[in-house]
C-alpha cells in the first residue's frame, strides 16, 4: 500500500504523533542519561514495568497506567536505596529489575491463554497506540519537557558536579529524584511502540550520535532530537512498508544512523 | 547545633569553627577542631592523605553533617551561600562531552552570567576570551582548573574554597593557579581557604595554616606553625621539603 494511503489511517497518525513526541522526550532525557552514565537505568525500568503490565492484565484493567505507576515506584525505590545501601546504582537497578521482571513472569503464569497485549509490550507494536495512550503520552511528555526546560541549568550543572551544584544552592536530591521519575515515565510511555526489550535504545542511540557530531551542548541537544525524530519516522515507515515489528525497525534504523555518523566523523576528523 | 549568643570572633571572622567533630558511622574523621580565618586572609588546611582535610571543608560548606559550630561571615553557610565560591577536588567529567567553556560558565544563575561578567571572570583567572569557545574537555589541566575557579567567582564571592587547587597539573599550570589565588585575594580582598598538601606553596602563599590529622595539630602563620616538630607530628616522618624551601629563602 502506498505510504500516503497508509497515513490516512487514524492508528498510523496516532503512532506517528506519539513517536514524534517520544523522540523529542527521550532524546532530551537521553542527553542526561549519557552525561550521568546511567544507560542501564532505562533498560532496567523498562524490564521492571513487566510486573506492572502483568498486574494490570491479571486485574483486567488498562496496562499503561498501572505500568506507569509501577515504574514510578521502582524509580523512587532505586533513589531511596541509593541513599541507604552501600551498593552501586547499577547493582541496585539489576536487583530490582530482575526481581520485578520475575514477579511479572510469575503473575503471567496465572493469566490463562495467549496475551496479545503482553506480546506487544515485549516487542512493540504500532497497532497498540490508542487515543487514550496518545493523550497520556502528550500530557506526561509536556510536563517532563516543561520541567527539563525550567531546570536545564541546574540539571546540567549537577550532572557535571553534584558538590558544586549543592554549594550553589541547587537541590541535588530533588532534581535527581525528578530525573529518575521522568526517565521511568518516559521509558514506559515508549514501551508500547518499541517494546520492553528495545526501548532503552532510543534513550542511548540518538544522544550517542548527537555526541559524535556536536561541538557544543546546544548542538548536542539539537542533533540528538533531530536524529531521534528521523530514527522514529524512518523506522516506522520501514515497519509499515515491510510489515516488520516497529521496535526492531526503529532500533535498526538508529543503529544504521550511528554507523553512518561514525564513518562521517572519521572522514572529517 | 544549639542556638547560642555569637562571640566576637564568630561575628567578625570569615570562617569560624568551634569544637567541630565529624563522624562517618562510628568512625571519627575530624575531632574537636576549633579555628578562625579572618576576612582577607589566605588560609590552607594541610595534612596527609586521609587526615580529614576535604571532609572538614565539606562540613564547612554544609555538604556533610557535623557536631559543633561553624559560621561563615558570622552566619550559617545556607544563609551566605551567595557570597561563597567553591572548586571541588575532583571534577571528573567525560572529556569527550560536548560542552564549551562559555556554556559551562552559563550554567550558573542567570543573573550571575551576563556576557560582560563571563568575559570579566575569564580575564580575572588569566585566560583570554578566546577560550570561551573551546570545549571544556580540550583544556589543559591548568586551564581547566582556572575555568573552574572562574565558575566559582561568577558571584564575586567574599569567601572562596579551593580543594587541592593545583593537584594533577603541571608546574606552569600550578604557577598560574597560584597567581590567580593571589590576584583574587589582593585585588578583590577575597578570603580564601584551600586544602593542600603542598608545603612549599603553603609557606609562600598563605597567611595561615591549619595542620590537620584528625585533630588540629598546629595553626598560625606558616613560619611559626610549620616547624620540624609539627611536620613530623603531622606526617609522621622527617619532612625535608620544608627545610629545603627554608634554605632558599
């Protein structure tokens, strides 16, 4: 089917709009993920959300809100444990995400029959974005982007030096907690499109390409956002055109762009 | 800390500490330390590794809890933070991270980083405005340290805290940092407290030295405080560096 005809379908329109919103959100958050070296966080939260999805399916309610609340709690718990337990953040995330995922697997044992919702959450599906999901994505993304815009200086400063930021009067703990919460919410919002297994790629690949190409911080943000949007649009197009899973198409597009950026940088260096 | 009437020293001193103890769990890192740094002085906390120097500075800056009384310009740190600057010991960031010197300086509060202010502080630390467009990760150790000092003086602080300002940089960079410290003190009257284990630098640059090894072992002008006996007590071995330096004086 020609692309223009495909674009007339409401579910395709919803998916593209949601994808563009999520591209912007994940690229902006991804800059801080790379700056604070917390790439594992997104992956962990995405996997941990499986328990929330399983609880929702078992209870017969819409999975997304339950998964969002579950991930929010996991993010807050990671933040709390960081302060209380003498273990690296990566270890804490590793423990919590595997525990949460194991809980999800156990709960699914009590859900009889094939679960199309569950499969779409695991690997992503462009058919799964409903109007409610789009509004939820738009609302939460707007709130997070507004916070990022207001806290841009503080967040960047504390990501470079927490001590200097604290002395300058920046509320380091509060901003860190809000970053964790924002990351958890953004990751779960993107799970429907990319799937639990692949979602963290969109937090990592566009900022990684932005970093290769940028000379300054402004360019870093700009390139990351542009690359994220191109990755999502091209990935979705390939998914529609060749009937491929959306998450895998988007991630493979991003990886191809990463290879091109690396070659371009080597040639111009 | 219990509220009590402020003594004259506490009110007039740039930094005042009385009976300060710092504990990490059961382990006492700093024990019953009292001292006063007067306004306009350059002072240094000297001691071997693990003696509590950085910990004491962090306590003064309100970064870690402590017992006892600490005031800056007669007030608690949180009430005077706008008049304080700080350069941490470790500024470990990914050197490939794309951020320019100007962007880094502009992370400060909006009112502190006008174009003219950013250019002024860069000149104050002995760098040219050309450095503003350079990536932070491309600077030499000495240049980076001076940019960090520039960032710390954007708010024109009355008191500046420097934790090991010349560690890990070459001799040229070290001299440049020392020049900046002298300039800020002489031209702007900035009180400076730094952590250091460089006895030669301390003996030439600072007005007051605090010898710390968990307890305050000596305090006063370097000439009076840094005796062979106090250095041996502080470092636990015969210390020839200071002797060598004294011969050259």
